[in-house]
C-alpha cells in the first residue's frame, strides 16, 4: 500500500510539473491562450494601496516584459485581430490604465518610454482637470508622444448596473463626445467602471458605437468572445509585485479560477475557507 501510494504521489508530481511547464511555455502563444490585457491604476511612491504601484515595481515589470520579448499593442491592433483575424506580433500584450491619474503622465509614461512600451488610458470624463487627475493638455501630450492612447471610462464612473438604460446611454455618449472634442479623434473603446456590467450594459456599449469593452474579470482576451465583455489581468501592488505579475501572465486561467472560488465561498458564507485560497 505504501509503495503504491508513493507511485501515485510520484505520478501526480510529474503531471503537476508537466502541466506547469505547458502553461508557462504556451502563455505567450496568443492563438492558444489569448492576449493578456494588463490593468493598472496609479504609479507613484506617495500613495500606498493595492491599486498604487511603486515606480520601482512598475519599472521592474516593464523591464520583464521587454526582456521576455513581449510587444505592447494598441486597441486598434487588438480589434483587428478579434474582428478580422489580422496577425499580431509575437507575445502581444495590452497595457491599460483606468481613471486617469496625473501620475500616469509624470511617472508611468517615462517608464513606458524607457522600455519601448505603449499603453491605453481609460479616462473618466468628468475628472479631466480635477485635482490629482490629468488635464486636457496632458492627455493631448500623452497621445502626441505615441506612448498612450486615450479612450473612455464613462463620464462619471458610476456603477452602470444600477442605472437606467437612458442613464447608461448618457454615460457612454457624454464621455465619447467630450473625449472626441478634446482629443480630435474617434473614441471607440471603453472600460466599465470597476468592471461592473451585465448583458444590458454590454448591448448599450455596442449601441453607443464602441468597438470593444472591458471588465476586470481575470482572464485573457480570446478570439470569438463577446467583444463587449472582455477580461483583463489586474496588476496590484503587494509583497512581490513582479512575481505576482509573472504568475498572472503565465497562469491566468488558474489564478482566475482561484479568485472565482474565493468569491463563491464568500458569497456562500464560508469566509474561513475563502481566506485560505491563494490569490497571488
């Protein structure tokens, strides 16, 4: 019995190692595993929260992407692949920022430039020029640098699930109109506030003229999915931000599953069990 148990343990260990290697080496193959859309918020050394990445940690992550041969692509390139199956560069990744904090200009942009990366900023319409947020001139300069493209994060960053259809449509159209007038180009991509959406909101985003819409559900973007309910890969500050990002790049399906399990346990009043689920 002990000998059999040892054999079983050995076989399981081999299978785990094999699966780990398969996940690791196939992660950059977007036709198999999809395209990671990384989701950031703030980058600075003054605020301390899970949504605020330290500049050194953000630099390490961008350096890792460059060293590993990842190519940051634009929303237009992502759309071309999803809509028309146009080819992408090897190891494509999309880098996104939500809300429009001023440190995206002062801190994140120079680091992105240093490592040859580009990003999409989803800007809250009524936050333009507000304290701590980007001004219209900064948004224009970010686009002129060809490092950032600016798209919509709705007008007032409300939970769209709790609004009437007319109110949601207004959030979409008002943001679109404002940003297009400010930037001088069509705004065709949107990220839902806090990632909250439902089928009605998805349909309204499409009706408003957007091409792609993003949640914060954890996963890669794959061809054939609902283009108005696309996953992203949240990137947080933590004990080891670089390792956390690496794990999410290579094992996003596993991590997304663990997060879903934790949410399920919490929803069914099992906080003790939920607390032992690793979140990476």
